[in-house]
C-alpha cells in the first residue's frame, strides 16, 4: 500500500516537473527577427540566392505553424529576384488560405477559433465619415481583458500558433501577384485587381471582439492598387471606380490616424483625367470643383508609365529588456543594427494594458529615399501609397492592436512574428509617354549615387507599370 502511494506521489511530482519545464521552455523563444537576421542582411545587399538559402536552413521558419510565413518571406525574395512564376506560386498558396473563411477567425494559443464577425456594429459597415463620431464607446485600453478571447491551459507560446498574415499584409499578396503581370502574365492585372477589391470587402466585414465599438476605416491602398491594375489591363471604367473609392477612403476621419497617409495629388489628376477621356463631363466638373483643380492640356496624355518604388525594410518587434540583436559573422556593410543603432519608437508606442507585457517597435537605420525621378529635364516626385512603417508603429494603439498582431492575453507572451521582408514604404509616380515612345530612360538619386534605368515599352499599351526596390 505504501509502495503504491509512494509510486503515485513520485509519478505525480514527475508530471508536475515535466509540465513546469515544458512551460518554461515553451515560453523561451527567440524573437522572429533574430532568426531571420542573416537572411534580411543578404536581402538588403541584394544577395537573393543567399537570402533564400538562409531561409531554407531556418528551422523555426520551416515549422508547420509558420508555413504561411515561409511562403510570403520566400515569395517576396523570389519576386525581388525576378523569379515571378515561383513567387506567384507561393503568394497564391498563401492568398487562398487567407481567403478561406477560417482565416477570418481569431486563433487562441491552443489553435482554437473564435468567431469575429459582428454585423450589428454600425461603425463596421464600411461607410465613410469625415467627422469624428460623438461616441466611440470604450477606449481600447479600457476594454476588459476577457473580452472576446478564450482561455486555455495550453503551454504553447503565441509565436508557436499557426501564422496567418496580418490585415496590413494580406493586400500585399494580391499586390505582388498583380505587379508581376508587368513582367509576365498580363491577365494577372485584371484578376488581382478584382481580388484586391474582394480582400478589402472581406476586411470591412470584420469586427474586433476586444472592442467592436472602435471605428473602422478601409485601407485606401487596396482600391488605389486595384485602380492601377485595372488601368494597366485596359479597363478605364473599372479603374475610375476604384480610384474614386480610394479617394473616398482617404476622406474617412480615421484613414490618416490608422494608415499614416493623405490622398496623393496624382490620384486627383487620374480621377479628372479618366473622367475627361471617357466623356463624363458632368462628373469631371463635379470633381474639378471638389478638388479646386482643372487639367492642363498636357495632362491629358494618352500613354503613361507608373513606376512603383519600394524602400527600406519594415520595422520589427523587439521584446523589452536587455535583448541584443547579434550581428552575424560574414555579414557586410548592411549589418543589422544593435540596440544602440536602432531608433526606437518607445515614446511613440501607446501604453499597453496592464495585463500585457510591453515591447518596443524598432526599425533598421535606413535613411536614403528616392526624392525624384528625372526624365530628360523634368522631375517627378514619388507619392506615398502604403505606409507600412506607420502601421507597424502607430497601429498597435489603434485598430491593428486588435488584429492578430496582438496575440492573446493568456500570459504566454507576444507574437513577435510578421512579414519581415516587406519594405517600410511604397510610393508611385506616373510618367507621361509620347505616342510613339518605345523606350523610357530615367534616373534617380540614392544618397550620392545616380542610378540610370532604361525600359522597353509596349506601343500598344496606354498604361504600363514597372517596379524598383531601394534598400541602402
């Protein structure tokens, strides 16, 4: 009898110790950006083969729960490498998973799902407002921690759950597949334009259980990018509709606080130009009056090239404390920063609720930016269309705080993963083309270096798209 009791006690104590050590080891995880250090270093140096090789060796990235993360990280590098077919295959696999209904659930740390649709929320109707509502409900910091979340006894950390792209990342899957059409399958322009509008509608139907009364504003990037793709596909009517929707999104009171952008001047010109070309005289006059702007004759060009300019690297999440980013051996002048060289947004990051551990959002010391594109003697200024840096930093205290970027409130830590190979900002510039112009030469300056570029053009296309990436 005593022997049985002793054995039972021993087994019980052993089980407790096993659970304790499992808990401790499950909570001890390396921040995602550290596991990607060498790969990101090679990406910044445009050593894409080496970046892919490092990703293939990355044990954490190759875990099953990081499948989508691996798809988008490798897809992004393949895209920059010019291997558009292979990149699209990975992006589309991730894209289809995002479009799955299950992706529109929150996931707790055990992999459980919590429904997040709420059709009774007036602020989630997608309607545009230019005025601040009189009542916004509870501030997100005041929301009870149990609101909308389930609690389990799982020992998994948040970073070990299945990765689903963040809301700010999802439209970029469609964007890169569509952008690849400039160099390959032209049908992708039309397909991805429709998908961009669809993903915008799907995101509009989401409500956040931690505080569904907080207002929502659509990211205007989805409609603006869709308009560019429609125009490149030779569908000016659809392009005009998308551009006008994008303008309305920019007018939402919460658009600038959530996304860090104002409507680009080029968008106004494009709305006026297409209305004029399609003969919509009344609409042209209405928009012209609203914009206090009239087109000049030379702005009614028949052909143009839109240059997409991506710059830098998206900021990363770093746990607070004495954590140091290790510079890896054999790295070059693009060494990833240590904590002393990283500019921190600690003073700009909102205060987290007391029940959640804090962490900082930091970014790489990238300073150069393309200030103008010069064609002959004319300079064109790039205009911002996607401010990923802003959304990473400020979004936590606003809408994005309730996305999967905010993991779970069970005490098992923050999910520090995100799409690390994205740029920090995306710009565009529209360059008019002559009717018989078959090549385009332009230059731009990065730091003190002048880069010269030449593109061969399709004489049968009224609008064409090209892309450059700058990370120096």
